[in-house]
C-alpha cells in the first residue's frame, strides 16, 4: 500500500476500520439478538471473519454452507453441509427465530426458493437479516461482465484468498427485487438500507482510490443517489405473531 493511499485513508476515512461493512452487519445483528435467540448463519463458510461470531450473544448458533469447510467454523454450536438441491436447509420447520446471511444472495440462482426456505425454518415473527452488494453499484456491474478468473485475480490483489471468491449471479440484488421476493415468500419488509462507504475495491492505487473517493462523495450527496451505493443490508420479518 502506497504512502498516498494511506494519506487518503487518514484524511478522508479516518473513522473507517478494516471490514467496515462487516461491522455494519454485526451492529444490525446485535440489535435483534437476545440471550434466548436461536440463530442460523446461512452460508456460514469457514468462519474467517471475527465479526460473524455471535456465540456469546444468543443461546444457539447453527451454520450451513455447501462448502464442507463450514464443519471447521469455530463460531458455531452446530454445522451442516448443505448438500440438498433447491436451497433446502437441513433443519426442521421453525427451528430458528433469527437467520443471517452474509454475502450470499449474490451467489444464488433462485431467490424465490431461497427466501421460501428461510421462511420455513423461521418461527412466526422470526427475523431474516442479510448483507449483499447492490446491483446498480459499479462493482457488481463490472462483475457481471467479466469472467470469474478475473474476480479471483482482482480480489487476490486486494488480499482476499482465492478460496473465498465464488461465482456471482446477482438475481435479487436490487431494493425493489428484495422487497418483492420477500413479500412473495411470506415476509414483511422492516427496512432496506443501501450504504456507500470507504471504496474498498478502489484502494489498490492512489489513482483508483481518488476515483472511488469522488464516486463515494457523489452518491452520498443526496438520498436520490441511494440506488448507486454498494452495501445493501435488509431486515425482513416472517408474517405471523411470535410463537
């Protein structure tokens, strides 16, 4: 990292920390979790991020993922490999009152089946919180028109392990699409936030960083530019009184 990149960090983003978007999701989760919560981490992976550790904030944390690495995730009380088709979650109906999904929506191909499964394993009144990129930001736009090998290469330059870069589809990554799919699957939409912060994908060089800085300042000028921000965090609730 060049001295000029570090200067931009200090001058314009001094209040940002590494993985700032993960902290945003964690802050949302800590507002909904209780000591009695039964939480499912859907797409839990190998537990590489400390921000995804909720074991001290609820009664039970389960995790599922198609990758067998989930069995080594230290943040879970129970882990299962998601082997079944159609996004079937290997837990009985109404097993959880909170589900979290971190950077998963952009990888699924059938959002209706995905949301329906989340609804099935939630108790009535249960909460589903997810973080995913917003489709209309430049990062997903570039990703949709470039091959997977380029994504892996670029993320490696940014310090991400190749094993943590997966193919993307972006079938449900707009605010309207999330709301429509959630409602069709038996959820009420509580809130959908779209946030633009420090431009992580542009911090490779000072030149790209200045471009990202200009973009960030522009889309944060007014709420009318919300649709062009990067991080979408949505919070939906299964219809029905809490059981």
